[in-house]
């Protein structure tokens, strides 16, 4: 029996309850931030398109900034919130979650929303990336060229909600797998680069014929 199985038997012997996202948290839709609003030195912001193109599942620093004036008016995600991209050009990317673990609030764009919950935010994000949630979102995400999931519909999606102690253990295990995957990818990339360099070396070596020797053979012939 795994540690998580033991914890479930001890902490929720009748099984893990499923709850709607709207029952365990509050959604705050972002405001109108566009890429043209980015500045070099300003307050942190996250554009919805960056969630599924520039970030992983967790971020503690924003890669973009907006002016202090615009930041003051913008809607924000607080540390510990899950920022969700609610618009995309495909069903795969819509509802991509990003756990904001920065020390300060971050402004979010209008095609995203912040989900504030008392549950473990990484646990919630892992659930949103899981197969059960992915099946659910296909039922409420709408659109053809642009896919959108409204926060009101998103709030109807259900996830398993065990006690926080179990959530933390699930996150610990999944984080470990994610770190191992990243390490393996880095090792494989390094091995691939080494093989490419080796291939290039032998390719150039095999094709680097001595011109003088070739000329003598041609002349003698």
C-alpha cells in the first residue's frame, strides 16, 4: 500500500469527495492588457498567451511588465492563485493553469482569470492538467477559430478534493516526477548535442580530402 492509499484510508475512509471548482474557490477575470502595453521597467504582468507558450505550471517571476499606472487599474492574481488561460486557438491550450508563487500580486490580461482557493494551488493545477478535467473542458469550451471557456462554466468542472494533507503529498510526488523528467530531458538534450558534434566531426574529417594528394593522383593519371 502506498503512503497516499494509507492516508486516504486514515483521513477519508468513505472516499474522496468531488467538488466543483466554483464551490472551492472564486474566479476573477483579468483586464485589458495587450502585448503593446509591455514596458522594460515596470510592474509584473502575465498575458494569457504566455501561460501556454512561455511558462511551465509554476512561476514566481513574470517575464513581462506594464507601467505602474496601468498596473494600478489592472485586475490581479495574488500569490498562491491559479492563473488560467480561458482563451486559445485550440482545445489543448485553453484552461492551461499557472500557479503564481511570486511575492507580490501580478496583473493578468482579459483572456485569463485568477482562481483563488483555500485548497493547495499546485494540487488544483495538477488536477486541471489531468485526464478527468480535460474530458470535462471539451463539454464547456466553445468556439471554432478561437476557443473560450467562460469562468462560470469553468466553475462547474469537478475535481477530487481530499484533505490538504493528502493534497500536499500528491503534489510532492508529482513535483518529484516533474523534476526527474526535466533532468532526463536535459541529459538527453546534452547527449543529443554531443552526438551531433561527433557526427559533424567525423563528417568533416571523412570529407576533408588532401587536395595536394588528389592533384598528384589526377596529374599522374
